[in-house]
C-alpha cells in the first residue's frame, strides 16, 4: 500500500503525505467505521464510540509510535516537519484536538448520546479536513511541502 501511494503521488505530482492522509488513513479506518456503524445500529452506541476511540488510540500510540520508535532507535531520529511542513503538522494536531474537544462538549451536553445532528457536524469537519489536505497539495495556497 505504501509503495502504491508513493508511486501514485509521484505520477499525480502531489505530495505523498497528502495522498496518504486521504487514502491510507481512510483505508485503515474503514473496517473500524463499518464495525462501529453495525454495533450502533444494534443499539450499542457506547460500544460504537469505544470502537472508534479504541482503534484511533491504538493506531496513534501503537501502529505509528512503535515502528517509529524502533526505526529511530536503529537509524537515528526522523525529521517530520521537514517533509510535512510545520504549518500542516500544527493544523492537523489542532484539528484532532479541537474535534475531540467538540465531541466531549456535544456529548456531555446531550447525556453522552451522539445524535444525527452531531454526526453531520463531524462529517462537515471531515469534509473541511479533506478540503484542507487538497488545498495543501496545491503549491502556493497553504504553506507546506507543496509550496517549497
């Protein structure tokens, strides 16, 4: 999958990170999304939310961090901001934290129930994220790797 993404990004002339954020991240999260939707339709909303958070925590803390730590201990430190761009890294981190905070606020004010309007809000946030990633891939629009 990684080799295909790198080749596709090269052929399309877009930064690998942009294609990775849109395709690889979606591809690895889709099975968890389907499981969460299935259990939510069965009336087990808490299990659905737990599935979503559990899979994302696992992805960030184990699936990303463990290989990164092993690679860094063998080959030395990895410079992330050089390939990603500080503005993009900051924006992605801010989006992640803000989305989680919004989830907690909306859920807490609604007896910890995720409603359809909440789902539409999260979908709009994801759509804005996709637009940001696409604009980031176009040179000169968003300061980042494509602008260099």
